[in-house]
């Protein structure tokens, strides 16, 4: 049990960095999706409607 | 030859079901505490009574003494399949007594929807439901999202039977070699994300001027619902109630994190970010979402109500994420889905039908299975075009290169066909009940994929035959069919009079011989 806890503590900086990158990637992906929505809107010619 | 249940099997199944019922009683503690803290004495008495029923029934079943030993695969399948149904019957008791459900079947539907993390609700007057009842609805989501067996295994129960039980609940991968440690890891990750999301959403609700206790509880509930990719909400206006882009963005990230394979969570935690981005399923998900968002945006552009950019961005993206992760949150009304939103209705249904990643809390067919089938089709084409002597091997990336074996392809094909058949069967039942075809297809997919977005068929006091069929779809979808079908076959074969007569005859013949 103690050994397992030590492992978790050791892993903390890597884990935080890992999740920070993944969450950042998810946010970037959501922004990309939003840009895709805007792009499709322009392409379908509905921008002025 | 089908496997028949013996008396010993029945005893073992009963014993372990009792253990599961007893473990699930822990889930009744939070609603009981909430009822006491907020002075909801009527609710407190209901939860106290239900705890008693859980404890008596669980202990009663546990009296079926069994010899300690390894559980057979057939026993594990029966325990898992029955556990989800038996617990739903018990979980519906406090809800049915709350006065917010038309009858017991409605409460049972709510319990199955909660445990299978579907999130379709038939509650009446949701805005005035007690805190305790709401807490119980979301506790069911938490237990169901993790998996009832996973919750029980994380307490170190079942000993030698752990492995077969774990795989019978629609999970096949171990994060760490030990099953108990794997289940504890899944629990820890889930609780950590729910805590983090609750903190952020509570702060946002407080900024909006919500009362602190209410802000905390509602944030906790929507956070549980989002990470378990479930779909219950505490307010009848769904996520629209909060009128907050920030809350919607946080929930979108939490839903996406909930639909990531738990083994990839473990890799991220170990700092192996590369493994996450190299994963075949993650890459296909990204392409899938970009493609679907393009089609969705094009369809919305033609809609009068959604054609302005902010509405498309906000409502469109949120609905796509909610449907992909099979969470089932809505920031458009049901009448908008079937009315001005109708062009996007089919796209939402396709998203729910496909679902999220394998080994996550999301439902549906799973991107991984479609990826494997796609690879298998490519291999077939390659083999057709290659010289006779060529040997084609295909692989996919998931924590290292893995070969696509015929067994994996067969499993993916079986599950795909079973999901497809269930979607069609549910749609036919809906159409036969007098609903519009598109509505019936949408609702059937929402139930079997555990998506839970409703097109208006699932309402309080709906036709009971449709309600029971949807209930079966939710149950089958959560257990990914094989467990449920195996259980049904075992029960039917064991209870068939001809099989009973044959066994009796065989026993007599054996006696005569001896």
C-alpha cells in the first residue's frame, strides 16, 4: 500500500503535464471544430442570411 | 450444446447477487445524508426503508452458502446480467414512492436509465424533486458509469471470480495486471475528475449568483453525469437552465475525457502522452468528429433558428459532443430537435449509434470496433489485389502495435450486427406504436446506445409496451449484448420443460444402471 502511494506521488508531475497537454489538445480541437463550423457556413453561402 | 444451470450454479449466482446488492446499499448513504442535512424527512424515511430492503434481500441471498472456488464463465455472465436487472428493481423503490413517477414501471425505467447511464428521464415535475431523490438518481449514474461489478471488485470482493466477472461487464482491458487494482484505478480517476469539474462548475454557478448549497449539489450532479457520460440533469430545462457558455465548455471537456479509454488515462498519468496521440481510436475519433461537424454545420446552415454563427457554434458543438460521448445532455429543446433542428436529427442519431471509445464510460458500437472492421475491409481488398503468395497482415495502434486477428474481427462484427438489429427492432416497435419513422429510429438508437437524447417519445406515462422494450434495449446496450444473450439462453434452456424431462430421464437411467 505504502509503495503504491509512493508511486502515485512520483508520478504526479508527469501526470499533471500529461493531462495538461491532453486538455489543451481537447480545447484546441474544440476551437478547430468551431472554425470548421464557421468555414462550412461561409462555403454553404449562408453567411449573409 | 447449450449450458444448463445446475442447482449449484443457481446457489452461486444467488450468493454473489446478494453480495452485489449489499455493496450497492452503500450508494444509498449519500441520498440519506442529503435528506437529513436538508431536512427532507419524508425522503429520509424512504431511503432508510430502501436501505433495509437492500440489506435484508442481500443478506438473504448471501445465505445461499457456496464452496469457495473459481467462478465459471457461465456463472459470471449470469451474475452480471442479473445484477443489473435486480438492482434496478430495488433502485426503483424509493423513486416510485416519491410521487414524481406515474407508476412503478416509470420508476423502473428511470432506475434502468440511471444505472445504464442512458439518461432518458420520465420524472414528473423534475424542478421540484427533492435533493435526496436527485442525489440517488446521480448515485445510480456513478455506480452504473463505473460498472456495478467494477464497484464491487474495487472493494476486493469475489476473490478468484474477479477476472471472468470483469470481462462480462463489457470491459476487456486491464490498466494494470491485477483486476482489483484496475477497478480501483478506474474509481480513482473518475472521482478525481468529478471533484475537479465540481469545483470549477460550482465557482461558475456562484459567480452567476446561485445559492452556495444548490450551486455545489447541482455542479456535483452535472459533473457526475458528464464524466459518466450519462445524461440525467437536475433541472427540466436541461443544460439550458444555466445560460452559461463557460459551464457548457467545461462540461464538453469533461464529457470528452469521460469517453476516453481508461487504459489511455493510465498512459497519460504515466506521462506517456505520445501513446495517447498515436492511438488509432483517438486519431479516428478526431477525423470522425471533424467530418460529422462539417455535415452538421451544413445542415444547420439551412435551419432558420440555428443559422446564425454563435447559435451554430454553441448549440451545434455541444450537441455533437453530447451525442458522440452518448451523454445525452441537451442545450436545445425536444421540439427544436424534431422541428427546426430536424435536419441534424439523423446526424445526432448516427453519432449516438457509433458512440465513444472502447473501455470508457461511453456507449454505442464504439469507434474501435468500426476501425477494426475498416482495417479488415482494407486487408480483404489488399489480399484480392496481391499475388497469391503474398501474406497480408494488418495491425492497429493501441499501447503498441497490435495485430488485427480473425477473433477480434469476429467480436467486432458480432457486436455491430447485434447493435444494428436492436436499433432496427426498436425502431419498428416505435413505428408500430404510431410514431413517426424518424422519431422512432432516433429514440431506438438513443436507448440502445445509452445516448439518452429524446425526440419526445420517452415521456411520463408513455405506452408500457414501448417503455419495457426501451428498458430492454438500455440493458442490452450497456452490457454489449453478449452477456445478456448468454443469460437469456441459459435461463430458457434451463427452464425448458423438455430439457427438464430429459435430465430427469437421464437421472433415472443412471439410477437404474447403478
